[in-house]
């Protein structure tokens, strides 16, 4: 499923966890998620394993369903 398919089903205060946000293709997704007008509060999380860094994003859905 894509985010446009999932988003209408998210309840108020749903948690969205995103992996591999440091990949080049994630830029548009992160811009959407981080824009307060879209109803999310987010934080970036960086992890490291075997000297390789990984990007993640945790978001809280604050917008209520219509």
C-alpha cells in the first residue's frame, strides 16, 4: 500500500514509523510528513550498525478524520 492509500485509514494519534528515510527517494515523502499543514508531528531518528548510519522518521498523526 502507498501512503495515499493508508492515510485516510489512520486514526487520530496514529503512529507512523518510516524506515530508510536517508534514501534519495524519500525527500518528497519527508517534506509532506514534516509539513505541519498535513497533520503530523515528526522526529528524525538516526541509528548506526556496523558503522553504517540509517535514517528513520517517527510521526504522530494529529489530524482527525473528517
